[in-house]
C-alpha cells in the first residue's frame, strides 16, 4: 500500500473514531437530560392523581357531613362540613395549576370545578334549609334538592374518573416515549461504540503495520551496515597482505636483475642491458602501484580527527615539498584569501599534495607555469579551488577522472599511477564534502573541493 | 658454520631471495663470514636460547639480529618478545627488517623493545644501501656490553 494513503487512512480512522465518540458523548448527555425530564413528568402525573383524590375526598367529606347532619341534626357534622369547604378551594386551585400544561385536562378540570361548585352550593343550600326551616324529610322540595345533590355527586364521580383516565393515558404515553428513547439511546451508544472501536482497530492495525515495516527497514539498515563493516575489515586485511606478499617477489625481481647486471654486465651487449633495464623499470612501477593502492586503502580507513587547519600555512608547506620533488621551481604560486577549515590535518595535507603535484606536473611543460589557489564560502561549506594553466584534460572522460588507476594521460607523457584523485575524492567525501574538476584541453584545469564549515561528526 | 667462528649477525628471514640480497649487501661492507642465516622464528629462538639443534653451540651472543616479521611457525613479533623478555638476551640489538610499513606493526615492535625498524625498499640500490648502513652501524660501530 502507498505509504501516503496508509498514513491518510490511519489519520482518518482516528479522526472518525474520535468524532463518533464525541457524538456518542453528546447523545448520552442529551438523552440523560430527556430521561430526567420524563421522570419529572411521571412524578407530575402521580401528583395530579393525588391532588384529584384530595379534591374528591374533600367533596365526599362535605357530602357525608351533610348526610350526618341531616340524620342526626348534630352540629358536630356542620363543623366537619365547614372544614371540608375551607380546604376545597385551595385543593381545587392546586389541581388546576397542576393540569395547566394540558388543554384537555384543563377543560375537564374546569368542568369538574363547576360541578364541584354546584355540588357545594347544593350541600350548602340543603344544610341551610335544614337549619333554618327544620323541614321534614318528606317535604317534596327538600327531597328534590337531595335528589339533585345525588345526581351532582354522580356527575362529579364521572368527571373525576375521566380526569384520572386522561392523566393515566398521558402517563402511559410518557412512559412509552421514555422507554422508546431509552431503547434508541442504548442502540445508538452500542452501534456508535462498535463503529468507533472498528475504526480504532483499523488505525491500530495500520500503525502496527507501519511500526513493523519501520523495524524491518531498520534491521535491514543494520544488516547492511554490519556487512559494510565486514567488507571494510576484509579490505584492510587484503591491503595488509598486499603490502607484505606482493612486495617480496618484486624486490627479488629488481634485486636479482640488478645483481645479474652487476655480475654479468661485461658479458652482455647493449640490447641485453636494455632488456634488463625494462624489467627493472617495470618492477619499480609495480612497486609504486602497490604503494599508491595501499595509501588509497589507508585513506579510507584512518579515523577522521578534525581540528582547525590554517590552509595558508599548510599550502605553503606542501608547495615547497611538491616543487622540490618535481624540480619545478619556475612554477608561480598565487594564493587568494584562504579560509581556515575544520578537518583532519593529515588527510587534508594528502589531498593538497595530490592536487598540487598534479597542478605542477601538468603545467610544467608550459613556458610560464602558474598555479592559483582561492577559497570561498558557499552556504555551510568552504570551497577551495586550485587552478593551473597546464595541459588540461578532455571533459569527455570526466567520469573516469576520480577512478582508481584511471589516467587521462600516458605514463610516458606524465608519470603517475592514477590513484591520486581517487584518494582526494575518498578523503573529501569522508569529510562530507565534494570534489569536481573542469578543464579546457590545452589551456589548463580547475580542481575544486568543498568541506563542511562546521566540524564533521563522524569518521 | 664453524663453531669456533663467532656469529656477529643473525639473519632471520624466510625468503631465500631477500636473505641472499641482504647477505650481498652486508658482504659489500665486509661482513661475510660472521652472518648466520636462519629460516624461521623457531630456529632463531633455538639459536638464541641454545636449544634444539643449537643446544651445544658456544655461549656467545650476536652483535645484531636482523628479524623479518612474517615467517612460518614462529613470527618475528614472537621472537622479539621472547628475546626482550629474557634477562640473558634482552641486551642483544634487534632490528626489524620487513616488508610491512603498517603502523600497527611498527608500534607493536617498539612496544616490545625493538632497537630499530626498517622497511625493505623494493628498489635494489636502496635496499642495498639501507641494509649495509644498518649492518655497518649495529655490527661495526655500535658498542654493546661484552660480559655475556
């Protein structure tokens, strides 16, 4: 899978899961609020029913007091009646307030109230009649009033039953709604959590995969590094045995041909001596090749010990050595603003020896050989350039320039083994810098190298 | 080798050609008959400590031991270590004459008390010059204790 897509998927999965969880939290909160409200409504219904019972009880109390008075003429019953009439208005008012939320109930309660008022008026009238006139129970007017009172009571009962019924219906509806809501909330929470868990699992799985692939990459890198370490060690032991074993036979070839020359030169003609000298010059050349190769191997092995280098001093020192070595005292040297750099002194000295001796060697054939060295600052690198007005090289073969044993000139023209620039490149690259060269054939060449401005961290 | 004749230079060298060239160089400065050539480290130890084939040789220490590094059986480092460890022999000047210019070989030799370290040049003239200089200095000019 494309790593970018994988990362996007992981992030998306996480985000979706988090959004879902937040949604569930919100849902749980609002549904709990609803639930609390619903519970209040249930309580409310019970309060209404209790209040209705109270009013009904008041009216029944009033009626039974009325009956007791009619039967016994005892004033004690009148007191009970008065107590009931006192309580009734406030109880009725409470009932009205409690049912204010529902229009149907309000309507029913109003009608109920009217009936109750009628009933109370009827009771009041009957009691007054009894007290004032002391009428007999057989009086038709009185009987009619009693009958009417009974009918009113019946009506009140029916109305109370209706209010009760309505309230119970409301309660059932509210309970049902609450139940439904609770069920859907539970479902939502369950489903939401499941989806969130899936998304988190997906993200987790992707993350695990990512971690595993990184661990694999790291193991691979470590294996490569240790392989490299082994290769380096093998190269080291190879160069060690080269220095021992390859030199011994060479020394014998050179020594024995020389001994042969010493002991038998009087028996050899000129051609014999020439052939012998070819053997010797080639064995010397082979010795030089081995020495250079060893130096190349060592340049890659020596740990870098960075220190500040005064390039002005170092270049002057190397220049004296190179000019003396190549007997090129007529070569002119021009130094321009040489910056100090932080690098390995011995290795940079080797770089300068190789580059300067090349510059001198390839410009020696010119009438006015001249070498110019300058430095400059490019971002976090210091750049040094060595320019000569020598024979130059063909840019078509640039890719061979820094190769080991690669030469762009014949050994007859300019002696050398083709290791110098390879060593230069190796040392500079190990310092974290770069090397390059440019040339116009016959007019001269410029070789440059860059070194980090700050101290390199590794060897 | 004549038992009566005193060995001045012990040449320990496994390469026959190097040995011949070394002897030729030493011959040029008049050191011919006092040279004893041994082919490996074991022979060198046998000679120096008068054991094995050299058990009955006369008690006399050479003025110089020219020692190669890489040899079969016992190498030059081992021989150097044995010689410099022993009270009897540690005064004998030992000069390494080897192909190795490796820093670790040089350091190791000096740690063990070598008197000089010489890298054999590939070029014959140079080789002859250096070997004869060393032979001249250590076997002729240099003064060592005589009581041994």
